[in-house]
């Protein structure tokens, strides 16, 4: 029995509903709820994060700074792990300048981003190739206090501390103020557009809906703790493998999502290199760090007589299945609407003709979004 009826309400019960990720100038990476303003600290990292971008291929890119007033500041690109908040410096200690806003580059390869760079004079619009680390200046914007950049449903827009909403030319960098009579609210540090509804928001310690056609910001949604957010993005569907397997027939047996992660639709998780018709299961958990007070991963060999097998996810539910004649084990999990923006973990196990009699795969982090 696959116990799908049990899994669906279980997903809903653990729903955190945090549909955004943001970064603070102090270095925090936060998960945020765009409706209630609730926040959770995902990680504490390096200070100086002044922008955040989700690239065309779903990478989270930001920037940090090192040095000080005496030695001078240097600014480095980083990539943020969306599941853990861990950050990795890209291109060594290369100095990309003080980037104040960043967004995916429309019409460009997915690893290309646009950014606004503070020069001490008029801000510049630059393009950065994340495959090579090459930064190219497109041109001066004509404004000196731009703090945010985003590709909205109406095109490339920026936010200036004094002028408010700006239009920016992606080909020349020149910015224009379409609503000179509208300048506020002050202190806003990020622009973000919901990829599903195309609603655009401006914010810092809170978030306000922004009417692009008139440049007016609405009533705020206050974020818990009033974090100094310098960049924010809406989350998208993601998977990420972790941990290790103990080997299937003829090699590694890894687990991966076969279908798109869409709420209201079935999600199929696959592993291969099992015995023909092998009896197996998908283990579904809500933690990758502990189960029943025991830290994960947990070595199963003393309990099961297996060889090198580990439990990578907590045992909160399971769905049973049989491998097909080719040794492919597919397990389908219905995703209720309440599972949107929820993160969970899965792993496959099967009785196989391998040393120890069982195969346990690596783990898979799953986050449903759209």
C-alpha cells in the first residue's frame, strides 16, 4: 500500500509557506512569507550582501564585501545554496565593484545577469557572464542612488532612493523617471516580481505592492524583526541530491525527480539499477539531519546486515512500489495544493540481489513552488 492518503495531509500539516528568500546587509539569508511577513533565518554569512538574483537557470547570486575603510572595500560575487543558505565565492577574490541591484538578463543566456554598480558618481548598468566572470559596462544610468533592479512584467525597472521607480534601457544603461511627481517611499532596497502573478513589490524592512503603471507603492507587509533586506526573490521549484548510496546492480543507484514539481499534480521519483520487479519504497521525511533523536545520515549495516547503506532522511512516511522488468523503481507522490513552497526529503530503498540484500539510494531535497 502506498499510503498516499496519509502523505497528502502530512505535507499540509508541516507547511511553512515561506515563498521568498532574502538577504540582509549584515549577511543573513532568510526565508520569508510574502503574506504574513514571517521570517526564518536560513543561514548567517558574510556581510555586505546588497543584491540578490535568481538567474535564468535557477541559481541564487548575490555579492559580499571584504576589507574596510582603511584598506578599501572589495566586492565579490557569491552563489547561495537555496536549501541551506551556504554561500560560495565565485571567481576567487575578483572585485566586481559595489553592486546595488541584480536581475536575470532578458534575451541572454541563463548564466548572464544585469546589475547596477555604484561608482561614486552616476551608477552604471553592467552585464556579468557567470560562466566566465567577465563584467562589461553597458553605460551610465544618469542617477546616483539606485538600490534595486528587476525585470518586471513591464520591462527593466530600477528603484532610486530619491526618484523612486525608474525605467532603464538594457542596451544603453540610461535611466528615465516616468513619474517625477512620485518619489517615495524612501529607503527601499529591493524590487522583486512574482513569477506566477507578475505582481511587483518594492521593499526593505517590509514589502509594498508596486503599481508599475503609475509608480505608486501600496500598503506594507511588515517582515518579522524588521530585517535590513537588500535583495529578495520568490522561490521556484527545486531539487538537490545529497548523501550517498550503497550501490545498486552494476553501480550507483541515485534518486531523482522524473516529473515537474507542480502542486495539484503527481510527482514521480525514480531510481535505477534495481533487480527486475524488486520490492521497494520511497521514504519521505521532513528532516535530513535527525530521526528519532539520532543524527543523519545513519549507518544501517548493524541493523539490517547491509553493506555501506545509510538512512539519509527521517522516516516520517513511506510509499511502496515494485521495480519494472528493467530495474527502474518509480514511486509517485501526489502533491496537494497545500504543499506549495514546502521542502521535504526522499530516499528509495529496495530488496535487491546485491551484497547485504538491499539498495538504499542517496537523498533528494525537494521544494515545490508553482
